[in-house]
């Protein structure tokens, strides 16, 4: 495939409700979109980096700079480009998984659109629709959080993930159990807000019947999670720590986690995400698809990924209206707690270009040197 040019476009989409985690609050998404043009098709990618480097070391301005200055020149230098070759071409650049993932996604979309194959079919999807959970941020008060959860349950979400941090853990969780009962599938995400010294406190969560506790300790503290797993009974799930299929393999090997949250952006692309999935399946470690407040572009790919056989737990793959009043593709709508996996070629969704232009902050088009 020949790469004719690549558009890097920044859009701004307000969130329907502020989303607070242990590391910060998001009120709008400042998204870097990638559009690649090849002789046969165009392809879209979405970069999941946040506006500040708070979830991980990447952020959207940095991702755009790295894409422009370091990644795209390497892609243009490849004579006959294929999505399967993107990661290798970009490997000399260390890190920057989210920037790399966005470029690979756009190339893969173009390739699959040209070939008439859907993302799901290419990745190995075995389901037509996927079970959806919803991630609930930290609220000023417990009643406000309970109202939000009630609304999501009324909409049909199959499990709830509560964001936690020191001072917002046991009490809100008990309140959720009291109001919604013990059958609710409930899990928590600390986004690295605790240390191993908090192990006795985190063990208090064991009585709450949680599916898992996600990333309680620092990103680089994989051994600490293995220690914590000896003290708490709630299964430990890693998110931030898993930056490649190999890191998943190591984390599982030392007993740092018994469940993994897979995010394509965090591991450098959907093809590496599939390899991480395969590693987990071989080791009988359940996985689920994480979310980064994606637009319809990223959501289409996530829903396809979540349809792979090892994704046995509901993901953070919520409907478009959980995030935005208006999505930039046709909206993803919840039906009986599930989202349908797109079946049309590539991502299988169409970008609303008129709306996109209306919410665009900047566009740069990069060609071969
Ligand atoms: O996309 O529904 C979503 C958000 C899911 O909680 C979510 N993501 O650590 O798993 C996580 C967070 C990271 C993003 S916070 C801006
Ligand atoms: Mg997480």
C-alpha cells in the first residue's frame, strides 16, 4: 500500500458529564484523529492520549509531535506499507504506544476498507455483540454517585466499575451494595492511587463481592501487585502496567494479576492488543476491553476487539450517549446491555465530516519528505 498523505486533526468534544478519577477530572475530550489516504481507501485512527500526561506519560500534544516528527517519516519511508508492518517500522522510537497505535489503526482501517474486511473479522471476533459495562467517576457525594449508577442500570449496563481513591472507597461501595444488592456485577479502578502500605485497607474491600480491583498500585510496581495479591482476596486486574503482550506475560507469570484490562492504545495498537489477548487466553487469564472515552472511531475498534473469545468480562465499552451528546460517527446504542460489532469493511462506521469540521481545532496534512 502506498501512503499518499496523513492528516492529523484535533477535535474538541464536550463530555455529557465530568469524569473524575484519582488522577484528575475530564470535562471534554481533546482528541487527535488520524486520517490516512492511500490509492484505494482512506482510514481513520484515534489517539487515546489525554490532554495532560496524568493517566500515563503520554499526552495529546506530545503524541501529535511524535507522530509528525518521528513516526510519520518512518512510515513514509516504508515502500509497500501494510498494517502488519507498522509496529516494526516504528519500533526504533521508544514508547509512545498511544501515538503508534493511532497510526497503525488508521493504516489498518484503510487496508481493511480496501479489502472489504471488517475489523472484527480481521481480529478474530466470535460474537456479533458485546456485553457492556460502565465506568463511574468519583462524585462529590455518595447520593449523587448512586443516582448516576441508577441511571446507568436503568439504561441496561451489565456491570458497574467505580473509580476509587483513598477516602472514596469502602463507604461508596457499601452504599452501592446497599442500594443495588449483591447481584450487581461491581468492580473498582484505583488508577494507581494506593501503595503496598494500604494492603490492609484494600483487604477491607474483600467483603464487598467485587469482580476485581484494577490497578491499585503504581504503573511500574508489578512486583508490588504480586505482594498485594497475597494479602487481598479480590482478584487484581492490571491496566496501566500492561504496555505490551510481553508485560502481560511477565505480570501473569509473577502472580501480579489474575485478570487484565486490554487497551489497544496502551499496548501500541490493535494488533498488539490481539497478541496480549492470546497470551492471556493461553494462560487462562480472563480479559476485558478498557476504554479511554473514545469517539465512535475508537469505539468501533474497541467493540470489535471485545468480540474476541478471551474477552469474557463486560468491558468499558459504553454507548456513545454515556460520553457525548453527539458522536462523530453514527452513535453506538445499547441494546439489552450490549453493543453490536460493526460488520462493514474496516472500522465499519462513517465519520460525519460536516460535524467533524464544526468541532475541529486544527488540521495538518503531512506527506512524504
Ligand atoms: O471509556 O468509559 C470509558 C472510560 C473507562 O475508566 C475508564 N478509563 O483507567 O480504565 C481507566 C480509565 C482511563 C481513562 S480516564 C480519562
Ligand atoms: Mg483503568
